[in-house]
C-alpha cells in the first residue's frame, strides 16, 4: 500500500474514536479503554511506516480531496514531521496506558471516561495535524483542535486551582490564536497563498522589510506556544495543577508543537534568517531564567515546569544557528526532550501517590519505601541533566559542537550558557533526589509509606484536593486530630507505562547512531528546501 494513504489516519482515527466514545458514554468502560489504546496503537504503526517511507523515498504528500495547490489542503510527512509524529504517538500511547491505570485505581474519578478520553483523543488529533500540515491555515486549525481539547483537560475535576490555571491558559491561548489569525491574514495579503511550499517561493520575491514583519509576527505566535522567555510566564502556573497524565502530555508535546512550527517556518519560509542574534538572546534568556526559576522551587511539579522552559532554550539555540549541525542538534533534542520530560511528569504523579504530595519539604525516604520508584525517577532525571552517555548528553553535545563550529561571539555565549544550564539542571534534580528520595522521611511520612495529613489546613493548594492514592480507595483513620492515609503498592499499569517511557529514553542512547543520522538527514532536507517544495508542488 502507498504510504501516502496513511497520512490522514493520525488525524482522522482519533477524531472518529472520540466521537464514538462520546456516543457510547459511560457504558462498557473496558470497550472504551480498548478503543483508545487500539486507535493510538494504529496511529503509532502508521507513523512508523510514514517515517520509513519519508526517509527512504522523500516527503510523502497527500492533497485532501484531490484538489491541487493552492486550493486543497496538503498533508506532508517529511523526515522531521514523521519523526515528530512517531515520538508523539509513542508518548501519547504510554500516557494513555498510564491514565487507564490511574482511572482503574481511582475508579475513574480523576480521569472519567466520559470526559478525559474523548478530549485526550482530540488533543492527539490536533497534535498530529500540526505536524502533518502543509498549509499555514491548516496549521492554525490543528492548533485550535489541540487547544480546545486542552482547555477541557486542564480544568478536569473543576477544583479552584485548576479553574484559575485554566483561565490563565485560555487567555494566553486565545491571544496567541488572534495573533496567529492576524499573521495569517498578513501573509495571505502579501503572497496570495497559504500553502507552505508556495510560500517558500513567493516570500523570496517580497521586499526585505515586509518579509521581516511577517517573520516577526509568526515568531511571536509560535514563541508563545513554545513558551520561550519572556513569553513563558503562564506555563509554571498552568501545568502543575492538572492531573498527572494531562500535565505529562502537555509538558512533553504542547510546547514542542510551537518549537516544531518555529523550526518549520524558519527553515522553509525564511532561510538565511536576519534574526539569528535575537533568537540566540531569546535562547540564552530561556535557558538561564528558566533554570534559575527551577532551582528556587520547592514543589516538584513547578520545578519541572521551569526546567521545561529552560530546555526549550537549547532547541531555539539550534534553530538560531541555522547550520546543519545546529538544526540536527535541535531535531535530536526535541525528540529526546518530549520523551524525558513526559516521563518525569508521570513519575511525579507516582511520587504524589506514594508520598501524598509533591512538596519537597514534606517528602522523604522514598528510596527506602519504593526503590523501584526511585530508579524510575533517577534515570530520566540524569538524562535530562545530560549525564554521559545518555541521550540528553548527546543532544547537548551536538548543539554545543555546532555552536563552537559557528565561531561567532553570540554562539560562544550560548555554548557557555548551555553548559551552565546543564550544571544547574543537575543541581536542581539532585536537590529533588536528596529531599524526596534519599533523606529520612519527615515526621508526617512514616517509614512504611503512611502519610499523616492535617485536616485543618485551609490554605492547602487546591491541586492536592484530588491526591491520587494507589490501588482503589485509601484506608483512613483518625489520630489526635490528624488523618492517616495508608498507601499501598503503586498500580502496576501506571508503573509499567512509566517504565516503558524510561526504556524509550534509554533507547535513544542505544540507537544514538541511527537517530543522529536521521536528524542530520532531516536537517539537510530542511535547509535545502527543494525536496519538500518539489514533492508538494509536483502534484
């Protein structure tokens, strides 16, 4: 079968399944879970097939409805988009399995079938559409599909903290959507087309000033979505309040969609960028400010949210270099970071179940209570910090080598900033390890995993209102005005899904040679532009 026939599946199948699950409602929960897992498994298989075809035969193109450019909407899978599709499909499948385990353990209170699963599938469809879109307006549609589902997921449960975080997220997202529409209108007024391949040709004929205005407009929009500094203030307050599966997929994917869009438009539409130095400044500030914010945190969720902002700076650094080595390093690092960041947020959900909180001041002794949980945290934490020979080290090394090869003053400043950021990331994660895992359990966490919680805490963060306890209902008793919640073993399904992502992160290290080769070929294809343009316009 021609691989191009598979292009609509990552978008259409999740949407169809979401509609089917809404029609079924709360009936037949096992069937609902099976449908979700089966659909995302098929999407993963289709994505792998598209990646093999794109790497072997060049960009795979399908024009929806058979309409020619620029009337029809083009779906395009080149090496970059196919790789992002494979990584996102694998990650979303693992997060879905994790959420199924959480739903069964909590009797679907934290992840209700009638709300979470349809919204999650719609989110997956939106992410897939953004990666495959060959049209600027369809890219906007993909963002809106994704963001509409994210509004529902972020406020799941309706607690006060989630509503507040959701309101902030919605305001920022609506603002970026309006700016995106304005930018699209400006691009269409200047060129008369929305097709990315045609835009790459027509934009070259515009005056330099107009081209710069259009470039700045798109960069601003995608910078908000990617959460680069100073457009990232909304992220640390929005993500930590959501349930663990939602926070994990948001942290892993939503910001990377913005990075992907920057990478795609900067290489295809605005080659030889005039904004290299401003982009390097943004990358440096994102790295440094983000990691300093992480170091100052005492809550694990917020700490990881700030590291997310910080490590977006590495990706923008590679894009700003605009060299083959820099682009290849950015592509590799995006794939690595999607997996590792998602894993760490899933581990945070397990920590919250086992310790009853994510406040590092109240955690302790988890390495003794649950050695397996400690190992599951330690491996991706060291990967994120860039400890050799893990993929985080390989990705950062590639970016730093590209910076040194560039030889410019700003590039050397970024190399220094990248090294400092990596060391501070290691410091922040070692702090988490020492406080949550290595030190003795604090007075309110007994050595056997029993959590003592006060009942009269009026100022407790609403994000703890739905503390996710393992394996069914926790057993509670009362002792001197304090409730005692006994935690049991972690649910196997949740732990297995997390361990699968840990293994995927380690696979990037084992398969570093083929993966870096693929990233290098993707970078060459992006910089040459010709294969993409010819594949789309040939139809």
